[in-house]
C-alpha cells in the first residue's frame, strides 16, 4: 500500500533552517563581496568615487563570476551608480541584461578615441623622472589595455608590445641588461611575470643600497674615532688646521694679485711702445733778448650790405632798394676805422 507523504515530511523545519543559514545566506554574502565602487560621472570627480575605467573593470570581474546570476549582476550595477549616471539607466527594467546597462553607460562615459590613436599614445608613453620601473610598467599596461579594447592591438600581441615599449621607454639600461629583457623579446613574458621580475630586482637593489649606507656610515665612525685617538688635544689640532687653511687661502689670493699686476704692467708697456701717428715739429730756439713776434690781427669784415647800406645782411640776400649814398658813407666809416686800428698796432 502506497503511503502519501506530506510537505512537512519532505521539507522538515530543520532542513529549511539549514538551507536558509548555509545556502541562502552564503549566496548573499558572496553577492555582497562582489559589490563594486561607486560611480556617478560627475566632473570634477569626487575623491571617494572611481573613474569610469576603474568602475568598468570591477563590473567585468563581476560578469566573469559564474556564481552570480544576471539578475544580481544588474542589481549590483544599479546599486553602484549615482546621478547623473544613474539617470541614464533609470528607464531600464530590473530584468535587463548587464550588457545592456554597460552599452548604455559606454555610450556616455567610455573612451571615444579609436584604437590607433590609443596605440600611438601607448608608443609615446615614457618613464617619468623619479618613477620606478614597476610603476612605469603598470602605467603602460593601463594604456595598452585601453588600446586593445578599442581594437588598436591584437590580444595575442599584447605581451610583445608591452615588453618592446618598456625596453624603449625605461631609462634604466642597467636594469634591462641585468634582467636580459631584450633577449626575451622572442618569447615575451606576461604582464604579471614581468612585473614580478621588476619588483624583485627593485627590492634587491634597495636592500643593497641600504647595506652600503650602513657600511659607509660605520666606516666613517671608525675613521673619526681613530682620528680622535691620534690627536692628543683635539682643540689644538682644530685650531692648527684652521690656521693652515687660512694661510693657504691668503697665499692663493696674493698669487692672484701678483698675476693681475704683471698682466696690467705688460699691457701698459705695450701701449707706451706704440709710435704716435701725429707729426710734431720742435720749435727752433730763439735768443733770450728776442721778443716773440706778435701775430697779425685778422682783418675785420664790413657788417653792412653793399646794396642798401643796412646792417645785418649781405648783398645776395638783400631785397631793399639800392641806396648808394648810405653805402658810400658806411664804406668811408669802415675805412677810417681800419686805419685807426692799424696805427694803434704800430704804436704798441
């Protein structure tokens, strides 16, 4: 005889409680751990929010998790958005696939540059001053991934391009030679392998520099202690050293002054030895009783016009009417003045 089983027998309270505590709660915890950072799309970007590329990287990790359903993925995407980014997907229903949410947000916030421009930007990325090689490699990886997503680089060629650009843009040639990175171009390592090599070498170099500083510091301390023991009176030794330094400085300054004085004397002697170009005739000696001859005075010029007899201009510039009477009187007066002047000269 076949017995009918009730729902209580199939799902007893203990089994239901076990399912709730160990399966449902674990799933909620797993989903909670998949929460991504907040993104709003506001400019300037708040400090507590992620940029779009970082936010989308978290969403891609969520999409690759097989333990999370599409419904929970869409819910996590909506929960991580703030206005104005949340306003773009507000009209979508809760049953919309996560890829639809991403396509809508990509159209508003994703990079619009094509792959070729992003790859050219990757080729122009070089190591900055004070930047570690490992940090430079990480910066290259971000730019190269953006170019790959936009179709500028084939995924199979990512490792090769990454290694080539690192060897081209890293200024530490000793590091490249130490790790033999140029020899690895035929079989380039992955990003994780190359980053581990760089960080290991950086740590080894930092430890070596630390040991060198410790060794040199201890050596200086030993040399100082030996010098103190060798000198009987440290204060007297310091005073003698200071006097020796001052004496050397004074001797050097005196030598410089003597050198400059010799150069100045040589230049003056050269200048005095140059013959003068102007001619100079030595005057003849005259007897003591002989008086020097007086120079003949320069004859005076008439100061009147020969046309009109007026003063202040000459005949070529005269526009007045001719006045012979005035001209004759001025001429007679000028002649008498000349005779009186010559007579006074002869009397002297």
